[in-house]
């Protein structure tokens, strides 16, 4: 779902209690799996590996990190 808040790209509703904003509209991503903001896709494997090396694994569905990993990277 596209976010209307300035500077953010996506949001997700986790259950009925949590609203999670993730992704900045000023930065690129490996590939947006939802098809939105495809102009920012770079498909650069080295940047993708560097991103994961910096951020580490994401396992908690209640974090922006988890959703950025799933949708953007």
C-alpha cells in the first residue's frame, strides 16, 4: 500500500493494532516486489549483498526492517 506521509514509500497493517511505515522515497531498492516505484530499482547484486551485510537478518514481522527485506530487497 502506498503511503501518503512525506518521505515514506509503503505501509503495512499488521493485524489491527500496528501500522508499519517502511522505505524512503529518496532511495533505491533492489527490486520492489509490488511493482511500485520501479524507477528506483537498481538490480545491483553487490549493493544487495552490502545492504544485507549492514542490516543483518530480519525475523520480527512487526518491524520496518522485516518488510523492507521482504518487499524492497
